C-alpha cells in the first residue's frame, strides 16, 4: 500500500466529462490498495472569469477580497469531484486549504506556506476515505484566507506530500511528461524519462510552465519524489529527482522561454559605490522582480546599465526609478517591450565548452540580434525580439540534437495554475 498525492489542474477538470475521467482515475488508485490525497485546481477558466467579474465592479480591488473571491473556484472543484467519486461507490471527503491544515504568511495574492498540520487528513485516510484538497489556498494564524499565487496548486500538492510523507506526488497535466521544450512550439520535442531537481528548477524559473518553481523547490528541499503525467493518457510520465541519468551525448536537456519581457535602461549614472544598491533596493521594496542586469563601460565618470523584468511590472518600475532620481541622479531612462527570453538548460554544460558559443551562432544564423545574455553553470539565457521566438526555439532544439521522430502528445489547453 502506497500513500499517493495526485494533483489535477484546471483543464483536467474543466468539464463534467473530464471530471468523471479524473474521478475514475482516482478510484483506480484506491481500488489498487493505495491511500490517496488529491489536490485540485479551479475548473477551466473559472479563476479568469472571477477576475474579469471583479474588474467590472472595481478595477483595483482589495487584495484580501480578491483572495476571498478566488478561493471559491477550488472549493467548487473539490466538492464536485467528491460527489463524482461518491457516485462511483467510494467514500471521499473534500477540504478547503485551511481545513487541510495549510497555514501561510499574510501576503495576499502570493502567500507562502509556513506550516501544514495534516491531522484531519490522516484521520480521513485512516477511515478509508479519499481526501480531496483545494489547491492554491491556505489560512493565516489570524484566520485570514490567502492564495498562493501562480503555481499554487502545484505547491500545495508537493507541500502536502512532504507533510504526510507520501511515497510519490503525481502532477497531472495536459502533456504526458516534461519535454525538452514546449511541445506546442516544437512538435518533435523529446520527452524526458527523468530530470534532476536542479535542471527542472532552472527550466521552471526560465518559463517552462509544466511545473512551478516553488513546487520544485519544495520537492528538492524535502526530497519528494515527483512524477509529471498526463491526465488524458496512461503513458509513463517524467520523474523529477535528485540525480537523473545523463543520456549519452545530450548536453542540453531542455529549452525554455519566457514571454512578455521588458527592458529598462538607465543612462548617465554616477559611477560611485551604492548606485546599484540604491536602484535595485528601491525596486525590491516595491515588490518588483528583476532578472538580467548588465552594466556597460564607464565614460567620463558616468555609467549606463540595463535590466529585464516582466512587462506587467514595467510601469511600476519606471515610477519607482523616477521617484529616486534625487537620490540617484541619471541622464535619462528608456524602456523596451516586445522581448522574450530564451534559455538552454543542462547539467552537462558544466563540462562541455562551446555550448554557449553554439547557441549564439545558431541565433545569429537566423539574422536575430541578441540584446542581453545571462549565464550560470547549467544555463544560458538570451533576450531577443519576440517575433523571432518560435524560429529560434526550433533552431536551437535541432542544433542541440533534441529533435525526435515522434510527435509529442498534448491532450488539452495549457494549464493555468
């Protein structure tokens, strides 16, 4: 008998037919003798619909009330799924995040889990029930309802798996594993049988939507065995674990990309200690995440530097920079949108020189300019114009020998959470 956590995203339960299929899959695990905890996202576009409704009434709603609103989507899912399982003749109990014992900090909209008290889950399992938990949500010590932000249901599933010491945490999505790149862009993408936590974490941070970075961080920290599988097929998925077997001759394991990237350049800044700390400290205080930072050479005591960030934070960042001009004088600020970040990832890059040069050569052969570059031991990222994204990803995929003769399986619309 194994203790299994199964997580199903919004597209997996987006219709009554899909809900029935998911229920049948859960019952199969239970019938095989396993103890099962299920984590579910809101159905289909429910969350987006709720956000749209809120904006019709208030274009700047309080974060607390948004959390109160958005958590209802998952509550609908867990109740309906529990009803469906009962119809199949098995006992199930639905729980909100707080009923399941998930405690968070008080940051509405992107709370972090601080503790899990799974006593109620264990009691239900001991009674032979299938436990169905609403993903994406928790509660503060003061009793305030919170949401965990993008990827919250993945994070809920992995955190619960760690808390109850599950044997495996299975993430069900619309593709049947982790691919070398998005199979919607490259039809001949390679499915990976296994991948290391570190490689998956880089891919997730760099835009791969199949798993959220926080979920992978939890899995790595608590050594939770993760398996990414399709909710539409019975195919074997991809195991995410501490060390993965390196395929012979494969240096780059995956290609990720992030859309809606913006670049801000600050010119004519005094080249004195504390300037960068002043700028990026102010941005951090405003809750703005900055990615790649590049400083140019110094001329006449003045320096220029640029950085990338999400397009949604650009206007806020420009306002912050304008607000500190008296403390950090500069000549001018410019911004650019319509950019994407393309990255190659692979643990084998550490011992294989020339990987980055091959990336630059492949991109330049398409006549595409590279605007910014960032590297680490196992990844290289390039910022380019968005219009070239698909061509660049396909060319890199071929250049690193990742193409296969088989067509990747995609079973439904992309998961939203």
